[in-house]
C-alpha cells in the first residue's frame, strides 16, 4: 500500500468521445479517490465502464458533468521528454505496437465480452460464498486462540498469520464491491474484515489499489512500482539514487538478492501506512475520507486493543515478541508472495504509452496468472486468476475460474498474450526484472566512483 503524492490541479479526461474538465471540486467529491487522475488527458471510456459496472450513482455523476460542461473541447498538450539514465530507460519497459485500427478493434471486442459476462451473471456476488469465507477466517482465528490457551504458541502464531492473509483477500473483495450491489454495504463489511480484524485501512487500500488497477505497471502512475529507496523497479528510479547518499548505490546492485527476504515485512509496512492514513482521514481533501473517518479510526483502534489483549495473555515478554513477529511476518509473507508475483514479473510501460488508453491490452501485457488448482485457489484468494480479476475487478473470486475460458478465447482471437506459469517460474521472472535494474545500478555506481 504505497500511498503516493498526487497532483490535484485541474485536468481533462474523455469518456464516450466527450472531454470533461475534472476540477479540484469534482476530484475531491469522487468516491473512488485519486484513481480518476490516472487518466489525466486520456480516453477513459473502457476503464470507466469496467470500474463502475452496475453503479447507477457513477453514471448519474457522469451525466451531470456532461450537462454542465456541454460541448467542451480540449487539445492534448505535448509532454516534455525525460532524460534517460545511462541511455537505458528501456530496461524492463514493454512496447505497445498495436496500430490504432487494431487497438480500436480490441477495445470493441472487449466491450462485447464485458457485456456478455454481465449477462451471464458473473458480476453478481453470492452471499453464501462470502459468509462461508468470513467464517473460515473466524474459525482459523478461533483455533489460533484455542492453541494459545493451551500453551501451543508457535502453531497459534502461524494460524494467526494465515488468518490475516485470508482476511486480506476479503478486504480486497469488499473494496472492489464484489459482494453487495450497494457500495455502502461493501464499505461497512470492509471495515469489519479490514480495519477491525485485519488492521488494514479500507480507505487507504482503495486509495492505492484503485490507481494500481487503473494504470497497472505504468511508471509514474502505479504506486505499486514506487519501492525506493529499497528497490528500483525501472532504471528511471535510479535518478533519485544519483542525488541521494551513496548508500543507495551500495545496496541497489544487490536488490534481486534481498528481494525475497523483504517479502515478510510487507504486512508491517501496510499496518504502519494504515495507521498514518487513518489518522489523517478527518483532515483529507476528499469528501469520502472525511465522511468515513470515524468508522475507520474506531475499528482500527479496536483492532490494536484486541492485538494487545491477545499478547497480554501470553506468559512473558519474550513469548509476546516472538508471537508478534512470527504471526506478522508469516502473514506478510503469505500476502506478499501472492501480490508480488502477478505484476513485478511483467513489463512496465511509460506514462506516455498509448497502451494506457487500451484497458484490456494494458492488463494483459502487465499481468501474470499462477496455475490454478483447488488448494491454490483457496490459498491465493482467487488472485491466481489475476488476469481475469484485472479485466473484471468487480467480479467475485468464485466466478473468476468460470470466465477464464472466455478470456483465453478473447486473447487468441485478438492476438494478445495470456501469461500463466507455475510459482517458481513467475518468481524467477520477477527476480530477473529486479536484476536488470540492479545491473544498471552497478554501472551507475562505477561511473560515479
């Protein structure tokens, strides 16, 4: 959950061939937060329909803006070229070579697929499924507490880590509005499975994750790529290292080696960022954050009271520290080995790339699936079907496997990639991406010595 600074100045977007001026007032009243800014001066037609499937409120807001800004025209400004790092800014960067005609046809074909999927009912949540998942998590927590009461501390801590991972999939689902048709009901559920039981901020998750979905692996837009100062995902990240302490250039040449060892700390990072985000919500410029601030602050506060009580009933401080670290780091690794697999192993794109205006191509060029199976489907929370999830983010996880054959067929018909691998192949490809930038960091280090 890397929360990046965003520009809140006025900008334009285009939906259904009509340009709109997104003023600061419109941006700050947008329930989806800053995600809309990912398409600054771009055509956002397909991504709008994909993100707001079934949301009458979103379409009413769109009609209202169109009515107020009738016949608005806009000329896209020429963007300034950036100076490359050592002439190697193409490291890990993909190329979108579809012609305008091909791109238009792919978008039209995806719109047909999107309508077909909706008619099939695959975007509707199944209450029985979600209730079952919730009580699975409660069951794992209950077993962990029982083992703790019997003095079986390490297995108990391991189960708590597993419960936090599984709750992570549930906050993800509710923040994508996959269960209820009513978005407010999804938000309330996210405060229970997220803030209260998991310790993650629902609003903070949305703030980052919606942008990630809108501009997946787009440099300068997708906050998931902003891992400095510990990791550089593309060569342009190293511009920061040139002006920082030499310490960065001492460690970045080895980032591919220590990458895996950093995965368990992901949960601790998200917990800290959640606390920071929630503490500032009532002073946020965004209306939705101010409105929901008390919900999030109270539920997150209760979470830490419950964690404190659980640790209090352990016999001594050494046991408390061990239990805390084991549960948090195991939970972190179980989350991180999934969420880092799907995109860090694929190409990135510059923020000026034409691919940003072709939603299906953007997702298919930047997303990798893990091979499915009953156990993997459960452990990974359906995110092994990451391609399907990114194409249809509001689709409940229990339907992702059902839409997979349709997506594969769409890829074949439109000559598009469909990347799916076993875990170690995908992990290795991710390591190779980090090593590519590590090699550039080493050359830069030698140059500056």
